[in-house]
């Protein structure tokens, strides 16, 4: 699993890169359950993001948390 991360510049959430989680399977499942409720149709980032977060095999959902 890969997470896209960002940081706020004023009111705009700017894409800052991606990180691998390094979590074990149990933690990944827990994290997935928590993030599923935050799924969005559109990117929360102010700028265009060309890379995509990698999810668990067979899982095509995307999630992003706002503030």
C-alpha cells in the first residue's frame, strides 16, 4: 500500500509525494477500514497529481482525508 501525502499552504492542500507504509497485513486491513469512509470522487489536492496511490491487490478504492 502506498499513501499520497500533502501539506497545507494557507487554505490549499498541496501534493508532497507518496510514502510506502511498511505496515503488516493486520495493520493494513485496519487502516483500510478507517480510510474507506473517507473515499472521494475527486482529488483533495489543489494541484494536479499524476501519480496514484497503490492499494492492496484487488482493492481499487481511493481515500483522502481533509482537514
